[in-house]
C-alpha cells in the first residue's frame, strides 16, 4: 500500500499546522502504508516572493524567478521532515530536483516530462517517509523550474502516477467537493464521489478545489484521487472514472463571479472577423470563455463573449484597436452559473429545468452555452445567490 | 580579469540594499571584468530559519536542516539575478549544487571537497554575471549541505581559487580591518594590508571581519583577498602573504568579551588528568581556548583554561561529573585581549611593552598565552576598554 498525500498552503500555514500535518502523516504510516508527502509553501509565502521578484522587474527573469519561488516549498518540506524525524519517524525531504521531477524548460509554467523514481523508491524501501517539495521540478540541464499556480496538486498526482500509488489524497481546508458553495446555499451537500470530467468542468467553472491540470493528469494516469480536509477526519470526495459513478443527473452547481460580458453589435458577417478579434485577445493572454454568435440578419450579426473581470481593461484596450469592433457593450455586473453532471449526456430536460426555474424567479438569461456535461448561463450579478439556490433546489441536490 | 565579489547579510538585507548591490556589481562588470557574485541570506533570515527548525526539534535532522537553511541564500541570489537582468545585464543565479560546489556529507558543517567549474565557466564565457548562493554545497549523492556559520565567505574564496580569479572581494558593513575596534578606540586606523596569519589570529581572537576557515583557504589557495564596505567606495583592507607586508611590529589589538575562565586548584600532577578533562569538554563540543598549567608543587598543580561564556554552563555541568576536578573556580567577569603582529616573530620586547603598559594602569594580568605572532592576556572585564586603549597607544597604532 502506497499513499501520496498532498498538503496545501493552509495545512502548512503555521508551525503548529506543520506539526498537525506531521501527526496526520504518521497516522497513515502507522496504518501500514508507505507514504510520500507533497507540500505547498506556507500560505502567503509564494505571493510574498512574487512581490519581491516584481519589486525589481515587471517581467522577472524566469529561471531566477523559479529559483526564488521554489524556496517556499523547500522550507515547508524541510520543516515537515524535521518534525517527522523528531517524532521518531525517519523522513527525508527532497526538492523537486532531488525527487527526479523532470520538466521542460518553460520557466514559471513548466510541464513535467518524466519522473526518475530511483531515489524515491530507494528511500521508501529504506522505510522512510518521503517529503517532496511540490510545485517544482528541474530541467535536464539541472535548472530549477516551477509548474505554475496550484502546481503542487500536479506534483502529487504525477508522483502518484509514476509510483503507481494506491491513492492520492489532496488535503485542503475544505471537506471535499460540494454540490455548490455552502456559503451561498446552506443545504449544499458534500459529494461522496464525482467523475474526473465533472470535476474538470467544476474547476473551469470557478470552483477552486483542485487545479485543473492535476485532474486531467489523474484521469490520464488513472490515479485514484481524493480531496479532503486536513482540519478534521471527515471522509472527503473521491474523484473517479465515470464508470464508477452511480447515475446522477446533476452533480453540482458552480458560480463564477469573475466574469465580464463583451457584446459586439452589427459585426459584418463575413469570414475572418471572429478570428481577427479572438487572435488579438489571445495575443494579450486574455482567457475568453463563453462565445455566442447568432445567425446574422442583413449581413451583420451580434457576437458575445465573456472574459475574466480582472482582464476586462486589457480587453477593452485591445478591442479599441480593432477596425471590426465598433459598436461594443461591456458589462461586468454579470455572473456565470454552471450546472454540471454526467447525466446530461443521456438525459434531455436538464436544460429545460434550468430555464423554467430561472424564469419563474424572473431571472433573465443573457447568454447560454453548453458542453456535453455542462450548461452555463450568464445572468445579472444581483441574482447570483438566488439563482444558485433555486437551481440547487430544482435539481434536488440537498437530497 | 575575473573578480569574485561576496556580499554579506547587511549588504543584501533589504530590497533596496539588493538593488544597491546590483549597481555595485554592474560597476565592476562595466570596468571590463568578468564577475562571479556570492551572496549571503538577507540579514536575520538564517536565524529565523534556525528558530523554525528548532521549534520542532532540539537537534533538527541534519539533511532537512541544510535544505531549510540553504533557502535563504537561494532567495537573495535569485533576487539579485532578477535585478541585474532588469538593469540590462544578463545574469544567472545558481544554487551551490548548480554551481558545482561539492562537499562531504557532514550536514550543517560540510567541507568543500572540489568544485566542478564547467557550468560556471560556460556562463562566464557567455558574458553572464554569475550569482551563486553562498554557504551551501551538494554531496556526490545530490543532497544539499551547508558550510557552517560564515560559510558564504568560504564559498567565495573557494570559487575564487577554483576559477583562478584575480581578486576576491568580501563586502560587509565595515570599511576593512582596523587596528582595534573603533567603537572602543576612536583613533583606531584601518589597515591597508594585513597578512593571512595575522588575520587568522585576529579572527580567532574575536574580531569578526572574516570567517577563519575562509582566510585559511585563501592562504592555502593563494587567493588575493580584500575586505571592504558595500556602503561606500573606500578602499578596503588587503589580506596578503607575509612577504608582501612591510615590517610592522603589531598590526592590531582584538578584544574578546565572550570568554570565561575555569581554574582547577590542587589537581593531582599525574599523566592523563588533563586528557580526561579536555576529552570530556571536547565530547560536549566546548571550544577550550587558552590553557595554562604551571609546574606542580607537592604533587599537585593548578590548571586554568578559558571557554566561551555561552558554553560555561555546559562546561560546569561536564566538570561536575569528573572525579579529577574537585576544587574549581569559575569566572565569567573576564575578557581576553590579544596583540597581533608578524613582527613579533623577529622582535623581542613586544610582550614586555604590554606587561609594562598594563602594570602602569594597575591592570592585573590573570592569564597569559602566546603564539608566534600573538600575545593574549586575560584581565578583569572592567578594564577591557581601558586595556585596549592603552595598548593601542603603546604600540602607536594610530600613527
């Protein structure tokens, strides 16, 4: 039995929390399992280091930035190993490089190329608890890299895959994945299971439980993933293959408040216009989300899309330079609500329920987009919480 | 022309100081020299990390402690490289491991075994400023090590030796080596030159300008060493071979307040007693300094020695368990004053001047010890500053 346990920033946020984490790891070890632990930086540390780096440069030199940022996880992994050893459990702390976590050389957002597990396996064979600094890797040339925000989840899943671990547990400060945000709907229920696909849609729809790339990788490597709290012993939520899911229609409802709507009216309806607009936005690294275009009338059409609210100003600036975009409306008083469920694949009527429910409350739907297992709508932000609650009720997610 | 420049904790103590250090490095680069920079952790950081580690364990696990401590220098070297790149000077930051700084595996006080200069030379050839995290190295197995307190000086000297640098400059917050502590004697003069041997005696006598091991290594590798301030452009002090020294009698006077005296009266004068005592103290890692034993009378003798004041309690505890040590006096109200100069080798009378001078002021000498180029005396601590000043005057060090 081999378990990979990943502890996020709040789980190692203070010296006391690190000690609690050590105890948690020891419980698992005592159950007879081999344990590989992956840790994030203490909460706040990465932001602090980014600030330091940006004090000197708007675009800090990547390789140096990676060496800087990687120090945060290096500190927590060392401290956890010190605590474990002191409690009588031999443990070794490894940087990404020492753990054989090889990446390409795209600094500050590197991708894992392969993991050389020689050292990891040797330490495990020696009975040691192996503590790995998350979020970081090393190039073939020996340069330190980092994997981008939330990269420690990715480190954990990749290690679990490479070591063929029986389980990968992601510890955070919430109990698992909920049917919706419990701060909005008190009757929100923790899901026992959710499919990789639903989890991916939830994550991209604004629920911040697991980093998207790590879920994708878990699916690809078939890693048994669980997310749970390090602050209690409640069972968490298992992320499993669709084949292991009971048939549920809708698993959860996600609310994304960080969206703004852009509408172009009277766009000339000829090939290449949309390409011009979205290429210009992509050049500025703006993440365009929902895109809606209707069949045109009189040779013109309306084009709508959403962008993250904090990228709206850059989007405005970009759009103002385009000849195709003249009559433009911006609206940042909107939210995106997404209904997610593998059941949608085989059941019709899911969308109707949503439309009926919102209409009954007098909530106007401004945009709609759908994927195989997700329905997203844009509504006025003043209805955000109400819409989430009535939809949660309509799909009986509290049952 | 290749220069190694080392900047200590206060020289990189704030983001502003790091920027000032970047400018200083660029000045050297602009003069046409290749530059390798070695940096310490920001002042206070190493102590903070030690505290963190000791929060979990009285004796923190060495390899994890080294991984923890090394993060401090990793941060400053990254930040300096970011600053240099932003100012238009291509720079690369390297950890000890990346810089090829190989050590043995005695964690927290490793010794450098060799330096693989391949990477360093490649980066220099590419015209880059190379910023190396000081104080750290790597074992043949890839584990991070640290070199002990003041280890960044050692990193700098070792790199200068391995790269055959033309000069190794150690930047601190003082202008160089003084004839004595200017806070005690205002007329203290900065020395233009001092020999390695004198520097070694000064360092071991309590003057904290350069780490002892780094001076030893500089002497061994024949590294041209200078210590100067990063806060101004004053010329510093060169540390040179004796052959390059003009004939001076006395170079400086050092005061060491961190000493305590231990006196054993009536020790049975037979072989093995001293060995028993000093082995017991060595087992506890207590640094015994001056040892004085007189010819015995009536089969017994008096034995005196000094230990660091902060190790006195452990020393007392250790002594109390020894059968040979019965009648013991402890005195921590003493100081050690050392007179240092290569001229002592060939000139007699240096000691007489000291004894006469102190006697004239009514200062009683409690212990005396001598080496080839050093004369140390122990006196009551109330006379510390007075003794330094009258000796400074007697040897005309202000001239």
